[in-house]
C-alpha cells in the first residue's frame, strides 16, 4: 500500500491544482475550497485511488467530503457514491 500512496500523493496535488473548487456542493455550508479527492467508487468496493477513470474522482471541501461519509444513503442517491458494478 505504501507504494500506491507514494503514487497517489502527486496525483492528489495535481488533481486539486486543476480542480481548486469543491465539485460536490452538498449544501450552502460548502466552503468551496477543495482540499480532498473523493472517489465515487471507493477503493473498498473496487474503485481506484490512483489512475483509472478520471470521472471517478471529485474535488471536495472537507465539509462536503464529511457529509458524504456521514450520509452514505443520501450520497448514493445524489450520485456521490457508486458501486463497482455500476461502472
């Protein structure tokens, strides 16, 4: 895993440089400043954390990323969480 994370760090830096604004906008509390990269299809269910389909990634502010994590059912309904079989 350490090798994957070494590859992921530069990917995250570049992705956030190209996408500096939050792409989630969960609600008006969104801070708009992207600091995280969210994987729509998470690695735990078959998604990639480096490479793969660029459409699997979303720039997210911490607030919106936390809302996705804390509200998985709503996040799935809103298209922010998908499963590997949804590819």
